[in-house]
C-alpha cells in the first residue's frame, strides 16, 4: 500500500475555493519566524500542459509592487537624498502647470494616496500598447477600450499628461484618501531622478538583490528566459469559463504602480523585512525607523483600516497588527500579509484577474490560528433605511480609469453593479454600506454642501456621480 498523505483543512477548503472561482492556478505560503508552516500549490501554472504550481512559480504581483516603491523612497531618505515631507514639485517641476494644490503636495501624500488626485486615465494610456494587442481585454474588469487618449510611453509623456489633464481635485492634500495609481507613477519618476538610476534597477539593487529575491524582476524579457513563469488566464465576462490569455501587460512609464513579477518564496522573504525590523536573512535592507514609518497607520481610509506607505494596516487584528496589500491586473490576483507581533507572514499568488485571492489567504491564516475560516476582526451594526431615503444614492458613478459603477434600488434594497455583477448592500452607518453577503468592501457615499450625493468611494477610489 502507498503512503497515506494527510490533507489539512486548508487543502480541502482551498481546493473547493479555487474550483468555485475558476482559478486555474494558485500558490499559498505561510511562515512563522521565517519557518514555513504551510505551503500548497493548487491547480496549474499551465492547464493544457498540466504543469504544477510551486513556491518558485513566477506570477505577476500587480499593486503589491507599491510597497517596493515606498521602500525605495525610504532607502533614498535614509541616504539623505530626499525626505518624505519634501514637496513633489521640487523633483517634478513640470507638474506646476496643473495648478490647484500641486505645490502643497508632498511625497508623504503620494505614498498615502492623500494627494487629492481623482482616478485619472494615466495608467490606461501607459499600458495602451498591451491593451491594443490583447483580444482578451474585452473581458477585463475595467472598460479600457473607450479611451481615445494618447499612448504614454515615457516619464516625460506621463508628466505632461498629468500636468494638462482636465480634472477636478478631490480636495486639499491630506484631506481625502483615494487610491491612486497616478501617485505611485510619480513616485517612480522621483526615484529615477533622485537616484540617477532607472527605477527598476534601483529597486533591484536596493531591495530585491540584498533580500535574496532571485526570481523577482520587472523586465519582460526574463519571462521568456524562465520556464517557471505561469501562463496567464482570463475569465469570461459572464463568469462561465476561464481561457488562456498569454500576453503579459506592461506599462514602461508606470512600472512603479504594479509590474513586478515574483514568487511566493521570494515574497515571504520580503515580508520578513517588516516583522524583523528591516532585516532579511541577516541582511539589513531598511532601517528599523524606516520600517516603522512604512507600517505606521498614517491615514484611516475605512473604520479600523488604515494605510501606511504602500501597505494597508489593521491596527487591531484580533489583538495584533496586520499589514497587507493585494494586487489585481490582467492575469493577476495577489495578496500578501504579515502579523507583526507574531512574526507571521502569508502570500497567495494566482494567474487570473478579478478573483478574491485575499479572502482565501486570510481563511488559511485563520485556520493556522485556530479560528473559523470566515472569521473577521471587523464588526458592523446594520441599520435599516427606507427606500425613499435610499433613492438619493441611486445613479451611475464613472472614473477615468475605466470603472463604471451603477447604484440602484431593488425591492427596497440598495444594489451595486460593477463588471456586470450585481450585489445587494446593507447600511452600517451614515452613508456607509457593505456587501450583504460579505463583510468586506466598505462603500462610502460623499455629498456636497447641499446634501446631494456627488461621489462614491469604491475600491478605495473616489468616483464621481454622472450628471444626468
């Protein structure tokens, strides 16, 4: 008889989860004190060839890249080349043409998504070459085909676009949190100008290489050189199937936003930097003080949830501090986290977009801590609101990034529709709502001085209401 292999509860739950969400391949890794306590590859990095997923499979990590960009800024601060409190126009004088509060914006505001930028179309145009070459873009979660703007290939083109784009500032720097790819694009330019090195090279020399992240890179050419890279997949718009969509997207002028490729093993090494006060494998990457600044809850963007520098912070996660960040891009749904006081870290990387990868990782973390898989550290009190009062929220909310959100009423309940998926909402506070079936994804409606709703905060972004 063959040897019996024990199957953990995470294995069973995870397999059911990836089948339910049609995830072709996923890799989960969890460590405590640098020791692996759980690792599992689900599905395949290439379905047709039945190639397995491992800890060294190369995936895109999308917006998880933002913490690396922030770490690069901290490295430059340590060497005295800049301060997070410097005005950005000191490094990007081209932006003065945009007027408004631009001369009051600091690097800190960019790093915390509080500069006041609404979602702009910069990132759409920066990856326009990839979009135009990829027939699978029709099934992506954002409308990326209705933008007649220019290709943005260089930093100069990006700065010129952002300086002259016709947009309305959300408010004064520091007044509002609105997740901003544009802000992190600017941080990449600042790293280039201050360091004198290409952004990618600076991050590799100062973060990736000293941390021993041998399979992490930005260069598209390396995808062809490694057999360990996953194939990418796209889910059909109606959610009925997943198909192979091998083209990797790139945005050369905005790689600081989300274009690092990495592995589960490498990301777990990287997360050691946060729970080990800047040290990875005995090598100091950042100072203890820099790490403390990165994981400080600088701004509360939702009740009990904050943003540091390139990282989300939950100050009270079952009595500990949780840091995390996810990522979503064509062929990417990713999530990483660390519980600082417990020296515990986890990561999940997948090869398809628009799936709740973070939920699966946090379920696995719950299991390793002896909690129910769906345990949440957040609690909300549901309020009842009559249909007449809910009517003021109804409308279409549209952003230049390609997001189109429709809020409606159905049998007395507020509903939200995005990417052709409609969900019912429940009220948890004045102008605050949450998905009726999941205690995640808080939505906030913001009104003008007359009490009329003018925007929604969805996915952390301020999206303006369409005027009919």
